[in-house]
C-alpha cells in the first residue's frame, strides 16, 4: 500500500501525539474543509431552487420570500450555521494554501489521482472571488443597501409583501450587475468542480477507477449550478422575465 487515507493519517497522528486535534492537524483541516464545503454546496443548490421561483412571476418568488421570513428564529439558526461553515472553510483554505506554498512538498495521500486542472490550481483565487461577491450579494439582496431605490422592503407588492420580484428584475436589468453575477457564478462552478474531487480524495475514496466518475459528477454539478443561476439574469436581460 503506497499511502494512507486522510482519516487513517489523522488517527495515526492522534495516537502518536495526544495534543494533535482536528483543527491543528493539516489532514484534519482538510476533512473539516470537505465537510463544510459539502454543507455550503448543499445550501447553494437549495438557494437556487428557491431563486428559480422567479420564473413563476411575482407570486412565486414573493411568496417564497415571505415564507422564508416567516421561519423567524429558525432562519437565523440556518444563517449562523452557514456563516460558521463558511468561516471555517475560508480560514482553513488560506492556512492550507500558505502551508503548502511554504512546504512545496505537501501533497494529498493519493496525489497521483488528482489531476492538476486549472480549476484546482486556482481554488484559492476562485474562493476569494466568491467571498468578495458574497459580501456584495448580501449587501445587495439581503441588507438591500445597494440600489436602495429597488429595495423590496421599501416597495411592496399588491398584497403588501416585500416586492422581491421587482427588486431582482430591476437590478439585473443593469448590464454591469448581471455581468458581475454571472462571473461570480462561473467562479462558483469552477470551485465546485475541483472541490468535489478534493473532498473525495481527502476521504480516501479516490482511485484510478473512481477518478473519471468523480470528475464527470463534479463537472455536471458545476455546470448545472452555473446554468441555473445564470438563467436568472439571462431571462431578465432577454425580457423573458419581467414586466
């Protein structure tokens, strides 16, 4: 056997040194990144399912938004969990990148099975781009301080609900906003395509037989995510959606 899985390495390391924990061990941090990455990916797909209700018109997405806000404290619990997962993912990603660059020789247990794709080489950069866009996105559609004249909380629909539909449509009618959004979604897709491969490999499930399957699944998931999100501004710019 030429190498151990990430979990085996972590267990061996823990036996040798009782002070080694999940967060100060490099392999442990990779495992945490895999778990948080999976949680964040699940959230992004669920978020997409809610967003495409925009294609049902004002009733669809405005009802969806009202339902979310009706969740009250539960919504904030989910937000806090996602914020914690994102924080851990980002901090460990930066730490691992710096450690790998310093060591130069740091590799995965079965490194030969992880192809050096452009997506893999630029994980840290696509991650940072996503982080910057997330900040903008939250200011735009959650805090609603970007383009406040379109704010859903200030503009109600005929039923007295925050008019999320009009806010999104009017925002994406701006070419600049749409371009930034689609670019960010491309970064998310690239990040996901390699992230899935990294997660499978970190957990020791990658080999010559499963590698092609993992690559195809990662590419398919990334493409589906990108097309789903990009369809929203595309539909608005093409006037398929909007009034």
